[in-house]
C-alpha cells in the first residue's frame, strides 16, 4: 500500500495528475500497478486523508491539491486535533496519576498487554483509542472523558494512518507502557512527561509523512510519468 501511495502521490505532486483531473478507475489502476483492489483502496483513502483528492460517489476520485499541507482525520484537521490533544491529554495524564483507582490500573494494564500482543493493525487501532479513553476515565472527570469520546473516531483514523505509513505500533506500545508505569507510580510529573513524549512522537511521525512523499524504495510500474 505504501508503494502505491508513494507512486500516486508522486504523480500528483509532479503534475502528472493536475488539480481537477480524475484519476483512472480502480480497475485500470489495479491493472497498471498490478495490485489488488483492497490495497489500492487503502492508498486512495490515504490520498484523501492527505487532502490531495476527493472521492465522489458514482463519479470517481478527483485531484483537489498538488501538495500535502494538513491531513484530515474524520471531522478534524491534524493540526487542530494535535493542538487539542496537547491541551487535554497532557494534564489529564497528570490527574490520572493522582486519582486513578485500582480498577483503572487493572483495565489499563490489561489493555496494554493485549495491544503489545496484537498483530492485526485494525484491532490494535481500536484498542489504541480505547487506551486514551481509559486514561481520561482514570482522571475521574466525566468532562475529560466526553472530550476524548468526541475525538475518538479522529484518534482512530490518525492512528491507522500513522501505523500504515509510519510504522508507529511498536513505538506507541513503548510510549503507552511509560504512561501506564507513571500512573502505577502515582507520579504526576512522570505521567505528564510520558504523555508529552507520546504526542511529540505522533507529531514527528506525521510531519515526516507529510514532508517525505516518496517513502517506498522502488517505484511502481505503470501509471503516468513526469
């Protein structure tokens, strides 16, 4: 999928597909790039998340931008999502370290164990958003939980995007482990530091994906050439 995405994104950024152009049909792209339809559709969804294309039901996929600026996850732009996460999740981690109950800790530890053993990306992504919701619950403030619930879909979409294109899963597991250990220790300072580091790494990976379009080592065959 990453190779297909790199190929299509490169073609758009080189101008092989101009703004307003319609991409070839899925059947044609699958044939020329020699990939399955599920792989192609993942790449097309990533292009849309990056803001390069829009899909119109019954009409196809159209190019709407030539460069990636601010990916969108569900209803929220990545920059807006990260800004809110820093203002909410960092202090929430601190409160959680001070207020967590034994039940909260058991739930987080169990969830983290499952995440570290999970090999299916879709299942892992679902648990990732549950993990952040569980940290909010440990802060014992229903408003925090409601805020995370509001952005939960966007968190899952962002997580899938970063894992597919940035290989974030193992690193995220380590960062989540550091957060849980800080909560176990009841250290507000360590919890704040661990969550800050986690969000810093999310931003770094996202920035790397946006700024470095050609992540695949070998160009795809077929398709337009610059």
